[in-house]
C-alpha cells in the first residue's frame, strides 16, 4: 500500500520502468499509446496515495480530484482497476477493455494486455483469499474467475479461462486453462 511519499515515488519508478520508455522525457509530452496508459497508472497511484495517507484538509480535495480523474479515465480508456490491489511495476499494454476488481492482492510486475477480465464465478464468491503473485503476464482475452490463487512467474496465454489455482512458474493456456509447460527458474 502507498502510505508515504517515499512509497509513492517507489511505485511510480517501478511502473515507469515496467513501461520501458526509450525516451522518458518525451513520454510525458507525447500522446502515444504507452504515454496515455502510463498516465492512467500514474493517476491510479496518486489516488491510492491520497486515499491511504493521513488526511489533512487539502488532502481530501486532492483525493476527490484524483478520484474524479480516475473515473473519467476509466470511461475514456475502458479500464477498471480497483485502487490498492496492484503492486508496483504495473504495465498496461495497448488500449482496450480491462476489468481488475474482484481480487484481494496482485504482486509486483504485472503485465496485462487488452480484453482481460478478472471477475467472480458467482455473485456470492469471496475475493478475500484471491491473489496473483509477482511477475505475472496475462495475455489478450484472458478471463480469470475467482476464487483462484495464481503463483509467481506465471504466464497466462491469450484467451485462457482460469478457473483453478495455478502454481509458480507455470505457463497456462486454453479453455479451461491447463498447464502446458513450466518455466525454468533463472
């Protein structure tokens, strides 16, 4: 969670590195695809910061500002990422629908392609025990139906429908998702 200015800087640095900008200064002024996706992530981080920190009177105004901006960006970019659930190093590749809301915690270095849904199997499913580990790559069109736990260093292939837990270092694909291979640890 982002509670201090130091945490905010650490998260923003990790997110910026995940996007891998070739020219960092130019990314702030260009209207490129990566620039607008990074602007969304940056706004999300500021919203998390002003939501979690000890509130002073002007912090409430800034929280409302970033909340309204976040809601506008959700509609504009067809995104919904719930605040305070994704760790540092979030990378959104390309514009397109993504809904990441019904989950307790997502680890570091998550890469998400368009048309991804992380939702519930049924309305009465609980999200308190659903987690995604570190260094996870989610391909285009993947659907993750909670409650599931996804381990570290996992690749979820395009169009996969994940309904069961996935262990560490696995590569899954298919409908329903099956382990097709294990990654070799480096």
